[in-house]
C-alpha cells in the first residue's frame, strides 16, 4: 500500500499537495453534516469553475454547489449524504460527472481534488508504507480473538474488492472489541487517508503510535496525513509544526529514514522554509539516491527559486534513474521549457 503525493506545475507556478462511531449504524445514508474541500485543476486555464453535487438517486437535482476561487479551490459544506454525483461546469461547459463516496466519520472534512482535461500537469509520488501487520511484538497486544481476526480478514477482502465503505465499516465495528489491536488502527488509518479523511486517519495513526512507541513508522504515517490534510485549512501552520515534531521523533528512532527526511522537506517547503527544505531533500537523497519523490521535489523547489540549472540537473537525474516513469513526458516537457527559456535569455 502506498501514499500519494502530487505536485501540480502550471507554467512554473507550483502547487504542492501532499497528492492516505465505532458501529456500522453510523454509516446510514443520512449522517451529520460533512464538508468536502479540494482543488480543481484543468489542462487549459479556466476563467470560472462551478462545482455541483447531486444526489445520485435523483438525477439533475443539485443538493449543494459552489464556485471555485481563482486557484481552483472549492468547498461544499453541510453535506448529509454518503454518496454524490459531482459535476463541474468549466467556463460554462458541463464536464463528465464523477461519483463520490464519503467514508469519513460524521462531522469531518473530506479532501478531494478533481482534474479535467487530456494531460494532467502533475507529478504523482508514492511513499512506501509499512505492512500494518508488522510492529514491535513486545509492544503490541499478542492476543486477538479468532472472531475479531475473522472480521478483520473480511474487511481486507472488502478492500481487495474495492468496497472501501464496507472495509471501513467492518474495521470500525472492531474498535470497541479490540481497542489495542495495532494492525486494526494502522489499516483503518490507511483507508481513511486514501479516502481523503485526514483527521480520521490522524486519530488512528496516533493510536497506533501509542501502541507501538518504539516504532518510527506510525509517526511518519501521522506526519504524512498532517501534511496532506493541512493544505488550505485555518490551522495549516499548526498542523505543519505538529508534522515536523512527529518527524523529529521518528528520526530519533530511525535516523536513516529517507522517507522521514523527504517528508520534513515537504513540510518545510509548505512552511516557506526553503533552506531547510533543500537540506532535508538532499539528506533524503544521500540515504536513497534514487528516491523519486525527493528528487522531483528538490527539482520543483529549485524551479520555485528560479535556480534553473540545478532544477535541470535534478530533472535529468530523475529520468536517468527512472527512464520508464509514468510522468516522464511531463518531466521532458519541463526540461525542454526550461532549456528554451535559458537559451533565449528569458528570465522566466
């Protein structure tokens, strides 16, 4: 299982998106209000973007709508259903509908980004996560009943069948029966993270860290969702500070973690601490010189700083290390654009 991180580059403007009730009855169709928040990006610049959420059982009837700001950020508040059909109107033209399912706990914010166009101008990275079954055996409760393990296995089957709501429901139903089951909290945190329910993931990873305080991975999981969930939130700075503190704790346990240094660089970059971000990305690459996320994030940082030569060097190294990467076309396009600008003495 992996966690996604996304960079969106549009004409050298860089956006960083760090692109992972205990009873089943809580998942009834009508629930306490949710909020849906995110960003809409397009392959062609748009003047206006309107987002409409419809009840999928009642076609054409809007239950909520909003207009995105100039950066494509939007928010739909007071949502009371679990399922929606989301439709975007871009410059007055209706786009294809997207089905959306909310698995978050009631009263929380779900983050969901949408892209419309042919070629998404984005880098997508994946940080490897630990196997949720692995932890310090001396710290994790060794005895879990056969009934709990059977239900846990069914939840994994639901997930394998792409039934995210069913998987979350089953895991939630086990929290009261096995509150000290480390893998349960870690797995549930991962599912919430994948679904954009970052505050719920935060809760579960925090519990996993409490259960296994000598393990660095729960702290990195926690820091990662704090970074991802903080964007655009009123407490963004506070969340980034908490993430950095958890990364420091993880590094105290495992100084050789390249992922920890890369996450630190991401948090520093989001906090406009560019010197610290550069140092952290370089430390990550010293530990793992082929780590794609650190390499591209460093390249993007140099682009933001207009250090074009350094950016070209890192983009070129990325292609050498990962010649068949899915985003190689985008990387080559950026290399070409930067090179052309430098040759024409354009200050960009």
